[in-house]
C-alpha cells in the first residue's frame, strides 16, 4: 500500500461586506469542523488551520481578499467545495 500525499485545493474571493470576521469566521470554522479532513486556508504564503477561529481571524481576510482553501483526508474534496461555496455565497449575507 502506497502513501497518499495529495492535497485538494481551490481559490475563492471573499465577497461578504465585512470579510472573514466575527459571525462569518465562526460559520466558516463550524463548517470546517464538519469534515474529518485536515483543512487550511492560505493567503500570501501564510497558512492557518481552518478549524481555528483565532487562526482565521489572524489572517485579516477582508472583502475582495483572495484565499486558497486546502484539505487533506477522506472528505477533502467535499470539505473544500463546501467551504468555497460558503465563502462565495457571502455567508448568506443580506
């Protein structure tokens, strides 16, 4: 049996008004924690655990920020796609 060393990733633009702060960041972390895979977000060569609220807040992701969501594990594609959809939806902001 070989070692699996692939990471699934996609890039998405933050579209909601206030960026990834407070409620949006909390929603993002909650969604990330629904998956078994290890999930990160990356921006400007910096990578943080997507399941860490403090990590996400420390990224300073504002409206129009481009970020990459990466995952590794059994449900990596589902995790990345669900999180990209959440960000692209503007967190259902009215």
